[in-house]
C-alpha cells in the first residue's frame, strides 16, 4: 500500500491511479499525511499507521483509526471502549512466538451500523470531519450530516465545535432563510425518516417553505403546462426567441417548483396541507400540484407524454396503473376550488387530467372534482378540449357527451353564483355565457355526425343552454343540418322536434337563404323561415322609410328658416337666396326619388304576402290529403306550378339591394318587434 503513496511536503497524499474509485483528502491531524481510497466496497485511510478499527455501514467497509473517531463521537468512544474491555477480559494466553500477531488482532475493533442515517456517504463525511478534514455543507447534505452527528453523538458538550453545532448553524443561517434551499433540504429528508422528524428538520423546512412562498410574487411563477411546440413558434421580429426570454424571466419561480416535484408523495401531501392551513394563495398551491402532475402522470403534458418514475419507486420504470391512479386522485383532491388565475392554460391541463382519469377509471369523486374545476372556467376552453373520447363500454357515442353536459351545468351554476355575488342583472348578456354558447354550438356540430347519437340526447343537450347564450342561431342551425344529414332515418316527428330548437328570428340572411332551400328540413320549418324572412324585410323597409323622413326633416326646417330670413333680411343679397332655393330643390328631388323606391318595395312586399298566403292554403290542403312527406321535392314542384315561378329564384329575388344593405346594418338589434309598419 505504501508503494502507491507519494506524500508531499505540505501533508498531502494521492494515488498514482486516477481511477474514479479513488479520491483525495487534505489533512494533517496526526503529523503525517493520510488519505482515503476505495478498493471494491472497502475504504481505507492511511496515515502511515495501520488501521485499528473497521466500521461497516450498509454495504461499505471503512478501515479507520480509533483516536480521531473517539475524539469527536461519544457513541464510537463508548462502543470501542466496550469492545476493548470485552476483548482484554476474554483473551487467552498465547504463545510467545505469536505474541506480536496476537496483539495486532486484539487491537483490531469491528463496529457495524445497520441503519445509519444517510447511509455510507453520510458516515464517510462524518469520519472526514473527525479527522479534521474540511467538509462542504450544502442544502442537500446538511440534513443527513445533522442526523449522522446526532446518531454518533457528536455534540458540543462532548467536543467543541462539533458536527451537530456546525450543521445546526448552517440550517438556521443559510437553509431556512432561502426558499429554494429549504425545498432541497426537505427533499433530502425523504430518506432520513424518522430521525429527521425527531430532530424537527422536516417540520422546520415545511414551515420555511410555507412562509417564504407566501411572500413570493405570483407574477414570477412560471406555468408548468406550456407546450414546447407552441412556445417554439413565438419568435420576436428580430429573431429573439420569446419563449427563451419568458423562461429566463420565470426561472426564479420555476426552480423551486421543479425541486418540489421531486418530493415523495406523502411529504408532498404534507406540504400542500400546510399551505392550505396557512391560507396561501390558491395560485401557488395549484401550480405546485400541476408541476407534480405534469412530471409523473402520463398524457397530461403534450410536450412530455412519457412521465418520470415516482420518487418513491425504487425502479426506473414508470409507475403502475394503480400507483398512477392513487397519485391522480391525491393530486386532484388537493386542487383549490377557486377559478384559476391563468384559466386558458389551466383549463387545457384539467381536460388532460380528466382524460387520464377516464382511462385509469379513477373514482367518481375525482372526476366530479375535475369537471367542477373545468366548469368554473369553461369560457376559456376550446373545441378540441371538449372532444373527450368515451372510454366506457356503456357509452355508444364516440365522444363523452354526458361529461360535457355535466361541465356545462357546473358552468351555469357558477355563472348564477357570480351574478348573485356581483348583483348583476340576470337578463343582461354575459360575455362568458356568449363564448360558451358559441363553443357548445360548435361542439354540437362536431358530435352531430355520430351515427349513434340519439335524437333525444341531441335535443336535450341543445336546449340545456339558455336562450341568452345565443345571439344568432346560425351555429345551432348548422348543427341541426349536420344531424339531419347524418341521420336520414329519423321519424318526421323527431325531425320537427329537432327543428323546433331553431328560432327563425335569430337566423341571419345567409342562414335563412340556406334554410329556405334545404330539402332536409320539414315543410313547416321552411314556411317559418320564409315568413320571418318576409317579416324582416318589412322591418328593413320600415327602417329605410324612417331614415328617409329623418333625412328630409332638416330640409324642411332649412326651408322655413330661409323664408324667415328673406322676410327679416331683404337686403342680404339675391345670391344667398338663390343658393338656399337650390339646396331645397335638390333635397325635394332626392326625397321624391326615395319615395318612388319605397313604393316599389312596398308593392313587392304586398306581392310576397299574397304569395305566402296562397302557399299556406296549398300546404293546408297537402296536410289534409297527406300528399307531402316533408323531405322530397313534390310540394316544391307543386308550388312552382301553382305560382308559375321557381322556388329558389323566388327566394333570392325577394331581397332588394336597399333592403339587404339596411338589414345588414341592423344585425346587432334583436328583431323583437312584431307590428307591421304603417303605410302612408
């Protein structure tokens, strides 16, 4: 062994072999150079003196010296003293030829620690401390060294400036004053239970994390569910990566969240419970839970579909289905009940959790909690989020329609609660409700093509949305049209029931034109569309007449003022009077042209009314005779022969350009008036 040494004048020693199993220690406590080195599972310390004690810790054997260990550790001093006393009292008389060898055997002590806190690494650092080697304390090893010092009884009353006092000072002065360091030390306590609990290290770290996190600015927190593909597309005009800048700005918040996600589940639950007890911001608690879920639950993050093994798992494989289910239910139960501050990103994340819960057959309470959480912020969802596949063999449909129905009901309940709290008018249109109405109509259009979707389920889901959510019924009409096209076998009664969802007064011009020519609609629905289209045309004409009268009124007033000015001020000059008369003549001429246009449009409206009345009489005859099935083109051909016109051309020609332009300007007004305009 001595042949491998090259001691220096400064008390340093090293190995010529630079293999990774050897390492260097600088010290000179015994006035001679020494070092530790590893051979297989043994570690040797050489100072030029043979080792006189062997310490076994777990699967590692340490060949050391008694004096340095006994000078710092009361426990080792006690064990060595006991062993020496037992050896001397029971040692038999040996022959003189083997006396020297027997003396060496007598002095060799053997100590075994089966459950040393921190394992062989912690004992090695404690042994170096006994030899006077300077050890580097860090948030990751201070808890293990504190437990090792307690285990070896390396206290201040036994030896000055001992390991227990050094580690306690480092904990209180450095670790517990930093949020990130407290999280790292808390992570190291996972393998030190129960001694870390007995010494209060775990609780002190938990209290430090809670107190420090409560003073953190939530604006600095990163968000754990941003997709890499989305972030990579956000590049500034000068080529700087916006995602990189955002990541650098949020690095302070993300760092301790990432460390927090390394905790074992029981310790993580304890920390979240402490945060709730301290009434921390729901945003902080939710972000902690979401970081943890993103790391270990599969399918939640689109950028990281393969999760890591659980921290408590000894293997490197992903957790089993039962472990994932338990983890998911635990995390969901710890989610705050409030609406998320970053609702758009959180909603997508919660839908991912909901899909995973369906796959893992999580408990009903878990799925119900996720649906309620999504319902609080449904206006932030997208159509892709709502398309939750149906994983149950009990559901015949491709998508889980009942799940979306429940989420919608939770949204409406939360909206009512918000209106009561804020004292808002229930009749007023909520922007969130309008967004959800548009979203649900799009969802209806997507699921309408499912051949297994029953008519009553489609109808019940469509009417579950209140009328105030739909300013126009174009989206609902599209869903109805898709459903009738995908389900041509539905009965006439069911067809009329589904079309009864539509409010023809809320159809735009384009939707009315399409519906009037849609052969999939029942005859009754087409007649209603034509009637309300004609009614809207009359309202448009009335609006045009009112606009014309309003335009002519200033002309009349100006004429009266001109006459009064001529009587009072005859000397103002002939040129001004002629100019006023010219303006008046132009206004009168424009008014006459406008009235002629209105007369022609009024005549056209009367003609449409007569044709509509004739159509109603013909339809009534068909209903009595049973000659129309509501789907074919027979009744349309009959109407064409009856009135001598083509149905499609008649609908298109009934919209004069002036009326169309005026109607488009009135799209945002509800056509609630049912009276007819008065004619002069």
